C-alpha cells in the first residue's frame, strides 16, 4: 500500500512536469503504437532520423502511461526502487521548466497498452503530430485485460485518430485491421509493407551472407516508380524489414534524402533480442529473439528458422507467451503445430508452453525430440551440453520468462553480453 501510494504521487508529479515541458519547448511528436515491433520501429526512427534531425526517443521500451512517456519527455532514466533517484528526476524536471535548456526538436514516443484507457489517458496531454501504427494481429498482446480484440484495436487506433489535419499517419499495408480505419482519420495516410498497394513497398527480401554465414537482410524499396537497394546488418527475418521501412518512409515525408538515409543503415544496430544473429559455442548460431513474444512475432521468427539451410539441426527454444487471456491455449498449440513441421528439437520453458508440447504430441513429434524446463536457465544449461557444430538455435519467449538467460549459456562470447543481450541492467540482473 505504501509503495503504491508513493508510486502514484511520483507518477502524478512527473506527468505534470512533462506536460509543462511540452508546453514550454513545443517539440514535434511522433507517436508509435501497435502490437508487434513498437520498440524496433522507435529505435529505427531515432537512429535514421537522428542523423539529420534533433531527435530523442523512448529509452529501451519506456512506453507506459504512468512513467514511461513522462520519463522520455523529461529525458531521464527510470530510478527503479531508488526514492532519492526519483527525487533527482523531479528536481531535474523543475530545472527544465525554470531554466532554458537544449531540447530536441522531435520526440519519438513509444506508446504501449496493457489496460483499457491508457492511450486515451496519454492523449489528454500529448499532442501527436505524426503517428505510426505497427502490426495489429488477430490475437493482440495484452488482450487478457480487454473484453475483445476490437476493444484493443479501437484504443490503439486512437493514436492515429488524434493526428489532426496537416499531420501524417503511417499504417502497415499488410494489416487489414488498421487499414479499415482510414476513413475515420483526419491526417494524411501513407502505407508501407510488402503489399503491391503499399506506398512504400519492400520488394525481393533476401538474406545476405559474409564469410561466417548469414549476416543480415536486404530488400529493394519501391516508391514513386523507383527501386533502391537497402541492407540491414545483423538481423534476419522478413518482419525485421518493417521498422527500417517505416523510418525511411517517415524520413521521406520529412523531406530527408532517401539515399542518405539508406547509407546511414551501415551504422544502424538493430535492438538486442530482436532476431539478432549471435555466434554460439561449438560452431553453432543463435537466433536471439528474446526481447518479448506474441503469437504473430513467434510465428514470424519460426518461419525464419524454417527458411534457413543448416549443416546441423534446427532447434526451437520457446518460452511462455504471457497476457493472452482466453487465447492462451489456442495460441501456444498453434505454435506447437508450426514447429512440428520442421524442427529437429523443441525445448519449451514455462507452464503455458506445455500446450506447445501437447500440440507436438498430437502431431506425434516424438518424445526424444522434446524437452521441457520450468525456467530458462535450466534450458540453457541443457542446451550447452547437447548442441553440436552446425546447429541453429532459435530462442524466444515473453519478457517475464527471461529467455536471454538461455542465450547467455550457449553464446560464444558471454563477456560481450552487456552489448548483445536484452535486460542486462543491474536492476534486471538482481531480479
């Protein structure tokens, strides 16, 4: 009760300061929401636009209505459980208001949704100039707190509806769930994706190699009857094209030069835990997709694993997908049916992931090709013993499953984990 009391007071003060900071400095605001790829899209926008514009984006995935958005506006990191740290942040907010400081011209705000009313609450004090709506799949994340899928979609699309005439909205051309809202939008809309009808179209996606094997993704960007080749280092999976495609589209609308933006991708580092390629022990390769998990994202990652030509085995290490409510059983079993078609070994982690095992048994997958653990560390320790040269290991699960611990057990260079893995902050390590 006491902790909750202080949390509410701090959140109220930070939101008040953030609201006043926006009124004082008048930055343009890009709002990013959706169910899949929000953080990757936000990071791509900051990286690519930041070469030419004064831009600040949300730290990590600070996207909540209580603290996340306010912390981004103030330009501060979370103080976690440090009361004096929160006091310092509040004092800094006062300094921003009382003394003119250097402040970015653009803010890229990742806006999440776990409970009904959160986006509506944010929009009461945040004015959106440009909105990006990432994929809104048939089974949204965090749906367990909502009455229906439509309730989730309607609240997420409030962000797009908040963009006034003269503003701009970017929608996924491959997503009918968001496209159906176009008639309700006041701002100008642009679409992006693989669809022939997309304003910014990704064509001919492919994996390119270096001397060690797969090194990244390439695609041709089709826009205004021109095709430009784009390369993204360090990731695989066609769905990883969306964040970069979005950033290029937004930059184009902000009058940045497309060729120059594409050139900056040579220095672009995709976020940790988003289907990044990591060298594993014993001559293996890891597809690290441990940032978080939803049914559509896990399915997309597995399609990438399926597409690989490997010298060894294809191994899927799958943790629970959380906050799916009534869709929990259905979603996990669907993943089980999918991996049964091509994997040589499936390792599951967590209570809900047992429904993946159940689906595998229905498909007569074979008990010797299945293994279950209660936590990710145990799974990683098991993998370290059994992986062989040429194996490719895909690892994914919801944030709360801490699947990066399994990656750490089998990565070739664990001394570099602070830069390569998600959730390496001191506060996460102490949990």
